């Protein structure tokens, strides 16, 4: 009986164990069904399903080694089927793959570029004629994508030594559009140049020759703002100025062909007058200075004079306009748009306008100006006969004309030349306008500029290609060469095809024969193309062999060869040979060399003009920026804020151009005397150092001189100690209180997020200007008048009026004004504000060092090294660069946060233990929705940049950056949750209530059975034996 009881108990225990397992599985399935039921009612999941349909990632490139073919959010996966879901969970190996999260490799930002060719239809210099086919053939090879790089500009002295910088995920793609204009446009450009040329010789128009003038009589210059006004009107008519950048390539006829006696004369572009003319204007008693100008001594009086003449930029409302001629798509990167009809309409309109101006008298047009920078170059101006006559007048008469009827900025230039011994701006052949276009004049010059000692990327006389000339004999040679290569001899063709076949078979055997090696799609496509070319060449060789045999038979038998006409009349198979097509037309080699070199120049211009690199500084958008200017002086010899010294009002006016509509700029200025602050004087003099530098004097001789300079790191540390002690103490106390509260909350990530949010609200840029009375010029870190550090700008001003710089232009040492560091302060402030790097600086990832290309260091902007006049102006290229830097830096941080979060989830391995908690308790759908929303925002930013809508792009990029930090926090929480659930599942396994009920019932049944057995079967009592 006991055996039966034991067996029954054993059976009940087995039933109990089976019920526990079945109950656990049932509960998992039940919870899964409950989860799916809740998900159908969850608005987040519904929103996820709706937004997933609009998840666009056209501009995003992921790493190719990730396999995300299937994930839990595919339609083929049934969440109600526990077995299939668990199988996918285990096959995913990590949560990141299960959630279909990708690591972002690149984000492509598209920038539209126009190359407009003027004077290349046979009407320009030397009859240069480039067809549409030649433009497409050459310029489609221009580099169409550039990686956004970081150049080593920071606290240290910038050199070309090797210095690695962080890599970025941003890549700029250029949508290039090539166009030609009507010949009448070139005629208008030639008129604009010819009718405003002035000789550098001061008495050229007076028929008087002075000693030394023969060196300058063959050098002519014109005002680049006049030509910029003309091209600005053309850009506006062609609708190129709203949503694209434009580079005009000009090939006008040389003015020597139209009246200038010196056939070897050269011309260029310059703002202002030459040195010979300026010497005549300095303290000239014949100039009658207006009373309003004689009262200008301070920067406040300067701005009061300009108050009525300032032209503020007005934003035009968006209007739906026709696109003109439809572009011809050559490939994914290059388009050709025929602007000849539209440019002809514009030229006819401008000619009519010129005629109307010439009919009217000068007195009926009081608003006619001379194309000064403050007119924004909106339209062509100053084309009356009276002004043309005055342009060719003597320098004194020309200056008096400007003082009487010129623009305020031009009047101030003449007034400054009368009061101060200023120097000329050098002549250049390239110019950057104030709008979104620049131009290259291939007929002007040639000119050269760059550092006097050392440096690389110099602009030389051979940097720009010169238009080639083609004689009649050369044209006949080209035609003969074309005829030879269009119909080659059969034996020559067979020899070349045999060499090509050997080369292709060798490449195929090395790259495609090994079947065990894994190949990418590109490699597979290459192998298929090689096989196709091998078959084509073999087929062509067979045809040529038959032709050759029949040709020999025809030579032997004059009447033979019948029946072979079908083969001989067959056309050759089209094959793109690696060794050069035997049907290739070589054409004019000089012209091809010219176009190829021009393509190289335009390719480098994309890097230095449009997409400049980022500095090592952290670039971030701030809603409010405070510019605090401290003028620290040790003298009372001169006014540091004189209108020509440091013009604070002009500084504010130019910085305001870099402000977005949603931003607020606040300016403050304070004067501090070193005599009242001994510690400040000690900090300055302890940072003052000397160095022996090689230079070139005015006689073009090398010479070593002692230069004084301030060490930026030393003066920075001293200023921080003096000016920020009290603020740092208060901030430290506040930070300690905040840290204590945050430690109680145990949320370090939120603390970092709050710090970055506060930083994006307000930014402080202190500008320390040291005004020193000394006979020697002083610089910052040996070469700078002003330098931007990570948290301040330091500048130096001395009472030395002019001094030789370390820069040479056209064999002349360029001078700068130690008394006026305004341009350098503007450049350093823009670098600190938005990471605006000088146009000549770039970064080579191959060499791991900063590189220079001085070709585009032109224009009248603060970053231009070929402009000496200190009243410089920011252009729209630079303004857009700062806005684009805001966006690129924000996107870079956003991509970094997302990739960190995805990496965390890729490290979270999936297993049976965390399967239940991962799908039932944690909202993975919300994390995936946030991931896809962020990537959609990146794509939307790229589309907005394509339209040059920077305000919208900055707003979306900041939202994406904020969401990316939140996504990273979610991923960190998921990692912590799964680690905890993994540990808990290892320690204990809590049984469900139903299982406990079954166990209790089984135990009660066992007890009842045992009791019944004891009751029904009583044991026999043993007899007691005495």
C-alpha cells in the first residue's frame, strides 16, 4: 500500500511541475497579448506607425556593414506569435539591431553653385569659344563633394605643422549648374571696365609727366563695386541671388584694343586711389572739405554723419516666379542651363536704361552714387556722360567731385586721404562682392600675393589660366590630327585593342577570379563591366581580322573580295578603352589645358569661398549675444575711439549683419586706465615679449628686425584672474548648490543637458583692446592685431600710423595700420561668434595639417589680406558661413548623441532571460519613434539648406540636438533596465499566483489521500506477549 501512495504522490508532483511550466508559458503569451492590445490603444504607437511612413533619409548615409533586413516593426512579424518573436529576438543578438537602429556615417548637405561664363562665345578675349559640350565634358569632373573639416585654429599659434583634428559626419554636396550668357553681356562688362579705368600715374590725365610716372603709366585700375553692381543686376534678373551662390568667369577683350595706347598695359580692380594719387590728396589745400566732414573726429560723429545715408537690408517677400529655361541634366551633379535668352533680355533692358540716363542731366538725378559699399550693390549706377568725364579727370578734380556729390563712405575716404597719409589697396583680378557672387577676370593682371617669408598656396601670375590663342596653322594641325584618329589604320587599331584586352584580363584575374572572396555591389558591377568589355573587344578583334584578311585578298586579287561588304560597312563596337579610345578627338591641346586648369581653380574655390572649415572652438548658436568691449589704455596722447582709430559704431554696424532675425545682440563699451589699475598694467607688461623676425623692407631686401608682441595665453590667464574672480566665486557657489541638488536626484545627464541649454541662451564675448602709446608697433602672437581665444578677443592698438606687414602683393610690401585694428577685431569677433575662418585657410586630411590658398583672400571684407583700408564690410558669403557653422556644429553634436545611444543598445545582448521584460515592460516603440523623428529632422535641415533657408535650418537642428540628448538618455535607461532585469532573473524567479494555487491544491489532495488511506486501512494490532 505504501508503494501505491508513493507512486500517486510522485505522479502528482510531475503534474505539478508540468503545470508550472505551462502556466509560465501561458502567462508570457497572455502578457504579450495584453501588451499588443494596449499598444493598439496607445497613441504613441499610433503616432509611430503614422510617422514611420514619412521617415525620409534621402541625405543620410549609414554604415554598410549593418544588416537590418528584418526587425520587430516589419509587417511580416506577428507580435502575437510568441515563438517567431522570440526567435527574432534571439537572432538579432542585440537590442539595437532588433529595434532597427542605425549608426550614421554621413549627413549630406546640398549647396547650389552656378558657374556663369561671360565672353566665351567667340566675342571675348582672343575669340575664345567654348561649346556646351566642352563645358560639360570638363566641368563635370569638378569635385562635387567636400567633407566638412576642422582646421587647427585655436589657442595655439596656427602653423602648417602636422596636427590632427576631429573628423566630422557632415559632407557638403555641390549641385553645380554651368551657364553661358549672350554676347551683349560681355559688351556691357567691357564698357563698365573701359569707361572707368584710371591710371596709377597721378598726372596721366593732365598730359604732364613727372619723374617716376613711367613705371605706373601702363597700370590701370577700375572700381570693382561698379562691376559688382552690374553683375548684381544680372544675377537678380536670372534669379540666381536668392537660393544659390554664383561665380562669374569673365573673359572680356583687353582695353588696350579699344584706345589705350600701351599695348602691354595691364588693368585690375581696386577700391580707392593709387599711392601716387593719394600723395597728391594728402593735405592738398585745393580740396574744399565740406563743413559736415570737418566736424567728424569721433566714432559717434562718424555714425551721426551716416545716419541719414545708411541703407538697411530689407527682406523681400517670397514670390512665385518662373524658373526660366529648364536645366539640362547631365548627371547627378552637373546641370547646364541656357541663360542666353534671359541674359539678352537683361542686356537690352540695361542698354535702354543707360540711354535714358545719358539723356537726362546730372542735376535731375541727385541720387546717383558711385557704387559705394553701403548701397548693397543693388543695381547699376553712375553711367552719365558727366561722370564718365569726371572719371578721366585729374585726381584733385575727381576727389572734389566725390566730396561734392559722392556717397558718404566715399566722401569719408577722400576726407581720410586728405587728413592722413593712408596707402593704396593693391590691385587684384578676383573679387568677392557683398552679395552671393564673386567674379574672376581672366584678362586682368596677372597679379600675385602671399606671405613675404614662408607659407604655401601663394597666388602667382600663373594661378589663373590665360586665354590661349589659336592660329590658322594650329587649326589645320588640329583638323589633320582629328582626321588621323577618327579613321585609324586596322593594324594600329588591332595593336591597341590587343593591349587593352591584355590589361583588362589582368585586372579581371586579379580582382574577380577568386569566387570565395566576398565582394561589394560596386566590385560585382565592376567585374560584370570587365567581362562585358572583354567580350566586346574579342568580337571587335574578330571583325577587324576578317576585314584585314579581305583587304589583303583585295590587294592580291584586284577583282576579288565580293560578298564582304556587309562586314566592312559594319560600325565599330562602342568601347570605353582604359588606354585611350582610338576614336578620341584630341582637339586643341592649349584650349584643353586652359579649361582643365580653370576647372582646378573653380574646384578649389568651392573649398575656400563657399564651404570654409570649422575652427577648434566650440561653435554654438545663442539667442542672445553680449559684446563687452574694454578699452584699456596707458596714455592720453590720442583718442582710441577716433573715427579712424577704433570706430566702435562701425564695429557695431558690421557685427549686426551677422545676426539672425531671432537673435539679439547687445553692445557695451567701457574705458579703463592702466594708471588706475596697477595689477592690470602688471599683467600687460608681463605678457609683452620680443622676437627677431625676418622681413622685407621697402627696397625689397631681407632684413631682421625686433618685433614686440603680446603672448595671448599669458594675457588671457591674467585677465581671467583680474576680471572674473568675483564672478567665478559666485558661479562656483551656485554650481555647488546645483550639484548638491543634482546629486540628490542622481541625474548627471540632465545636468549636462541643462548646462548646454543655458549656454545656448546667452553668450558673452569680451573684447579687450589695449591702447598703447609707443613708437613701435605691437602685435598679438607675432602676427595678429587681434586674436580670438576660446572665451575672449584680445586686440592691440598703438599710435604708430602705418607699418610694413609680412604680406607681399605685386612685389610690394603691404602696409597695415597699428593705430586702427578695426578689421582685425571684426575678423576675430566673427571667429569667436560663429567660427568664421579666413578664406585662405583650409585643412588637408591627407597631410593632417592646415593648408593655405591665397587666391580668394580678396574683397573688402575683414578677412581679406589684400585690403588695407580699415573700414571693411562683411559679405553674404561670410554671413551664410556663420549660419551654416551653427547648423553643422549642432548636427554634429546631434549625430554624436544618436550614435552613442545606438552603440549602447548594440552592446545590450538579447537573451531568453530579458525577452519578457524587454517587450512587455519597457516602451521600445517610443525610442524607435524618437530615433526616426530625429533622422527626419536631419533630412529636413538638409532640404532647407538646399534652399539657403538658414533660419528654419537652425531652428530644426536645435530641436534635433535636444531630442538627440533625450534619445541618448533613453538608451542609457534601457541599458540599465536590461542589466537589472538580467541580474534579477539570475537571482530569483517569482512564481505566478496560479502556479502557487495549483501547488497548494496538489498538496491538499496528497494530504486527503493519505488521510483516507489511514482511515480506511487500519493497521493490525500486534499481540502482547508476556
